[in-house]
């Protein structure tokens, strides 16, 4: 697990600057980007456009449409547990998390 980047734009910037090269070097590496959509439905499109096409099948973009605090209020547990469950769902192509 990596340290928080400090915002959705920083997550995308750090992915491009710090992780694309290593993902190309290590073809088994997967990456989960957790971003806050701030009720902006176009942000997913923008985020996806920052990921090189040849890596898109190994990069998962996860987030909440409104505010992350809503996840905790829904009783889904601490952020770390939510993130781990979301990662498992991505890998297994399931949807076990529901509010």
C-alpha cells in the first residue's frame, strides 16, 4: 500500500510520474487508484485518459461519487478495509460491497 497522494489530481500525477515505468517493467503488477469524484461524473473519464492504453487492463480506478466519508457512514468499516474489499472485488470481478 502506498501513502495517500493528497488529492485526485495528485493520485493521477504520481501514477504517471512514479508508476507507469515500473508497470511496464513488471507485467504482473496491478495498480488500484483511489480517487474522490466530488460528484463529478466526468472525472472517471479524465482519470482513465491519463492511463496509457496498454496498461488500462491492469489499473483499477476506485472511488465514491460523493464524499469518502459516506462510505464510513454506510457502515462499511475503516477506509483500509473498504479499500482491500474493493481491490478483491476488482480482481474477482464481483460486487461484495454494498451500502
